[in-house]
């Protein structure tokens, strides 16, 4: 029955998307937003969740702000509140953009419902049979070294300057510091995952702080404060999401009431960070919408991409190549050389920037998950890749307790539950591969040294 519901919701959304008006129509977008929450609510009822602090719940909220909030809530009331919307976009593509957002989420729901939920309470990985703990100190030490190199090469200073200047526009990766910035989260996330794994061995029934690696605690706190205090939200949110997500999954499920409270507190926290990094004039004009500004501004990227596809067609996957190749260092340069590709066409985030400014410079406007998929393969891509994402999330969640691969995948996805909606579809892929390899390396080396 659940699978039938998922399929019916997907078909209804497909017809609504195909019937999107060719001119601006606010009522159509309201219809899409209303159906969005109806479909999500029915899905939640079907799932009978005991723990709401999971990828699903967080992604549904974030995805709405990234794809529908501006069109439904802000376009008529305050369309130019954010500077990004003062840049040109074609308002006649707003209906199709709303239809695609609805189609994407029902695709995700359909894929998720292809997997039946399993309930388990403890990790049963093969490595656990020998009561072996994964050594994590080396992961946190390498993370700290990479952070120090990031600071020494000017990356942190550039980050401070960016957020003093507003911090809302994404800066393109450049310079040596970007390499250190790219690698350190993999070691930090791997260390956190391993610490939770170790905790289930040391204290399977209750989470006890004295079992945690003290080096790990210090390094995690340093990284969190470094980025939080300058107004950067991404890394601190990742740390909070993976810690709270794994805790609620392994120890104490978070019910709907507590989840809503945590979400509201999260918005208050984001609002506080936004106020701290704003100019005085902006503080005086602060509105609660601004707490989710980093999400809302990404609505525009869908408009730009839909307009681009209408004029030039899809990229047939070329615009997805950069995040797919990201796990293997220097592979992107090799592919560019071999196939004579343009680097600016290998990321949807760069294409939105180029479409707006005419060139790719030091500043980027970003992308979002539905725009990234639609640019690559059109509606067909949405029908395939969003069900695959839903399936992947729930497959990894179901096998989380007995597979290192699934443990790594779901943990990384948890850490990106907020950011993924405003990023490329395969943005998590790099850190999933790296984290899995780091954990696998640690386990294999320990087995060899013990034998």
C-alpha cells in the first residue's frame, strides 16, 4: 500500500508539473506548495516515525525553503528583499519551477517507500564481533593539522573577510587553502562516526561523555567555534546534525514535539548568527525570514536554470561532472584535458553565475538540488534521480547497523541534510567516499597489527 501511495503521488505531481502555466501564476505555485505538505504529511503518517531527527524530516523542511518559499510567500509580498532577487530572472518560469519542486519531493518519497523500515537498536558491524574500538585520535590530529594549514595559507582570513562583507554569496574555491578546507571535514566526520561506533561498544545502553576521545572533543569544539564565531553556518550545522542525528538513532529517539522545538531553536540560532554578521542598517530591518535567508536565496537558481534549459536544452550530465569527479583528486583536470571540456560547464553553480553575470569570477551564486538535476537531464532526470536519492537514504538507514558502507553513507547524508538541498545532487559523494575509505583504512590497519 505504501508503494502504491508513493507511485500515485509521483504520477499526480508529474501531471501537475507537465501542466505548469507558461506565464506567471501565483495560484499554481500555491497549489504545488499545498500538495507538497499534504504528500509529506501522508508520508510521515505511513512511516509511523519514532525518531523525527533523521534525514527525511530535516530535508523536507530545508527543501521547501530552497525551492518553494520565495515563490509562494515572498514574491508577492517582498520580492526584492534580498539583493540576489534584484538581479534579473524570468518570472514566467516560476510556475514550472514550483512544479519541478513538487515532482522532486514526491520522487524522493516514492523512492523512500520502496524500502520497508527496519527497527534495530545497536551496531552489529563485523568489526564489532571482536569488541574492537576504532582508533580515532589520528583522524582528529590530521583534521587539526589541516585546519592549521588552512589558517596559515590565508583561507580563514579570507573567510572572515567574506562574512564581514555579508557572507551570503558563495565564494568559488581557489588557492592552496581550498585544498585543506576540502579535506579536513572528511577526517572530522570520520572521527565523529567512529566515536559513536565506539560508544555503542563501551556503553551500548547509555551515552556517557567520559568514553569520548578527549582529543576529538577539543578538535571538534575548535572547528565548531572557528566557523560559528565568524558567522559561517555550514560546518557548525554539519557537526550538530551528525552528532544529534547519530545520538537520536543509537540512543534516544526524538519525538515530533521535541523535533519541532529543536527546529524552532535552530531558526532562532540562525537568526542570531545572521544578526551578528549584518550591518547596523540591516539589523534594524531584520525579519524572521532572514533566519532562513541562506536557503531562500537559492530559489532564484531554479528560475535561472529552468530559463536556461528552455533556451539551450539540458547538459546531458556534463553539468554534474565536477561533484562526481571530486572524490578523486586531479581527476577533473584529467577529464577536461582528455575530452576538451570547459570547467565552467561542469558545475550547475558556475552556470547560474555565468548566466547572471556573463562570466565566472571570484563570486558565485550557487545552485540547488532540483536545478542541478533538471539542468543535467530535465524532467526525466528528476523522475530517476530523486527516487534514487530516497531509495539510497533509506537503504543506507536500514543497513546502518550492519554495514560500514551504509554507516558511512547515512552518517554523511545526515550531516548534509540541510546543505544538500541548496547544493549539487552529488555534493555529498566526495565526503561519503573519503569517510568510508578513512574508516575502512583504520579498521584494516588495526586488524593487520593485531594479527
